[in-house]
C-alpha cells in the first residue's frame, strides 16, 4: 500500500473538473496517467491520500460526475 | 477629415490608427493584447496535447482548455462546464445540432432572418426528408412570436433562430419564442454568433436548449474558436455526432463514447485558440458587457443619425439603437454597394463589408436581395470620432 488512492474518470474534462474542486476543498491531489492495472484508458486519473477517501467520495458525488472507479494504489 | 486614403494600404496589413475598422460583425479587430499573450503563452509553456497524455505539458494544456470551458459555462449561465463543446466556429456548432438531431419525417421551424450557417444545412436536410417552415419577418427584421407558434406542428422537433441579425442587427424575441416552442414540445437552438459578448446572454433566462457561439466576434477571441452549449435539461443522447474519432477517453472502445464533452468533440482541440478565447471572455467581463453594449449603442445611434442625414442613403433595420445590435446596413440610390465599399476603403480607410453577408434569406426579408447592402459594424475598439469620420467619408463618396 502506497497510502494513496486513485479516482478514474471517463473524460479528461471530468478529471480536471474534479481536480479543481478537490484542490479548492484542500485535498492534496495530483493528476497522473491512469494506472494500467485499472484501465486501458489513455486518460488522466486523480491520485489522493487514501485516508481522505470519504471526503473525496462526498465531494465528487456533489459534482455529479460519472466515475470509472476509486481504488487503493 | 484626416485622410486615410491612398493605395499604399491596399494589400498590406494595417494598424488600428491607420484604418477605421467597421467589420466587427465579420470578425473583431484588433484583439486585446491579453488575447495575443494568452495564445503565445499556451504555445510557449503549455504546448502538450490536452487530454491525450499524462505528462505535465499535456496536463497544463488540459487545464487551460478546461478553465475556458468553465469560463464559457459561467458566461452563458450554465452550471455544468462539461456541457460546453468547443468547435471551430458557430457554423460547426449549428451543424452538430441540425444534422445530429433532425431525422427524415421531423419538422423544423426557422425564421426569415437566418444566416446561411443555418439555411444551408436546413436546405440540405430538406432534400433528405426533413420538413422545413420558414417564418417570415417584417422588413426591419422583426420576428413576431405568434407567427412562430402558428408554424409549430406536433412533429416539430426544433426551432432554430438567430439571436441578432448579422445584416441589420435586429434582436429576436428569444425568450417568448422558446416558451412557445417548449409548450409544444419542440427544442430551441439559438445562433448567438452576433450576440455572444455583445449583449447579456443567459441560457436559463432565455430558455434555449442549445446555444451556438463564435469566439472571434464580440467575445474578442481568435478565429477558429466557437462552441455549442447544451442546457442542463437537454438529453445529449438524441444527438448523433457529426464527427467521430479520438477523444483521449475510453480508448479501449472503437465506438464513440456518450460522455460529454467528448461525444461531440473528437480530435485534437484548438488549444491555442481556446486559450485566446478565454482571455477574450475575461477582457469582455473586465470591461463589463453592459458598458460595452452602451458604447456600441452610442456608436449605433451616431451611425443611424449621421447616415440618415445624407441624401440618397437608405437605412435598414430598427431605428432604435436599444432594439438592435450595432450592425448597420444601408444602400445609396444609384450606387452599387461594391463601388461604395471599394471607395470607402481606398479613399478613406473605412473598412466594411458589402453584399449579401452570407445571408440571402435575410436580405430577401429586408428587400435588398440580390444587390445587398453596405454594412457598418463597429466594435469596442472603435471611437465616436471614428464613427463621425466614417459618416463624413460616406457623405463625401456620395457627393462625388
């Protein structure tokens, strides 16, 4: 376990929208290339501290974005 | 008057103090310095392909494009930035809706003041079995909402209309038309090519389902930018994409994804242009759209008063500057518009557009088809004294 989790998205625009909202809420996130073990997508994923999972899920639900999944790294 | 004439400027570029640029309805010029700087900055510091890779230059480009998506959504009063689709121009955005939504057997309603960006795809669809009704407008371009209501049938899928005429500046009663269309189950597409950035525009308040805009006119961005905005209530599932291809998302699929904006936005976007568009929108917001509108109304009033006092000049469109955009069309008795345009440019440095303005239907409505009109369309960088010079130039050309 790296201590990080990753959120997968279906569009880059969704990932960028989520990044902005999470940064504004004080969550330490980083956009990374989508890890191959989770998806063959060529897009971006959002890495976050796994301990913030509940908050991240809550904030993303408020945005109403369609997610490709949330996984521990 | 100060002479801007002579042949030296023909065939070469000009600076803003050498000409009086009255062709803002075609494209705004000069652009704010911040637009140029944003475009240079994008190429110098963020030149990756937005949404295609995960490295820092791609992410930097993606953030710029996404940031402008947010700006556009906020500018038109739409809560979800993912419902902003970037396109090369308003024409492309209009085609996405018309060709993607309408099927043979459907009925579509439009008006007698449309640009060919609307009329040509509609005529093509008509040949494929889409029924078309064109609601006539008054000779000053005014649209009567009740006539739209009469044209709507049970099978009417869409009403498409221009917000502000590119020929005479007449503003359509969009909110009334949208309410009538919705009460009979039809969707509404608004062609905001001339109004986006020129008048306050809120999709929710107007009640339109689709808004097509261009970036290079009153939004002060570069050519090659524009977009389609979908209202929160409209179902994107009913639109077949005009173009399919790579989106940087769901790359394992050979089918086009349904997610917005990707469904309607295939291929590498014009990131550098979009960066410039963002700076243009910021410039408009900084200046204040009400202030910009008041400035253009002042210029419009001066044009209407000045031109109407010249013998032989005939003006078209509403005479009240508050009821229109600063897009002023006129003809001169006994003169061709092409001669007037050439002499205004060569002898006075007044740059305008003459002819049919890609809108033969609108010119038929106002009674100037096929000869066309001379169109003066000032913008935010044009001063009142320049308008007076332009009016004096018309008077001089008409005299001699």
